[in-house]
């Protein structure tokens, strides 16, 4: 699934204006799994590690 999301995102973070390096990119649930979000490409996005952690902290 991560590879499919990377292709869909063209290898970039979903956060507008973010130019994080490729090796920082992670697959992320848009609707968190803890809130019954499915593990699927439709509910996935690519975020860099800092943006993913910031999302998790909010």
C-alpha cells in the first residue's frame, strides 16, 4: 500500500509547500485506524515524518 500511495503522491508529502526528502516519507491514515479508519489506498496519504508526528500530536 505504501508504494501505491507514493506513486499516487508522486513521491511528495501531502502537506502543501512541504519539500521533505523522499526518505522521510511515511504512509498515513487520513481517518485514523483508532477511529475505525480503514487501511486502504482511499484512506491513505503520504506525509513526511515531521508532518505525520504533528498530525498525531494534534
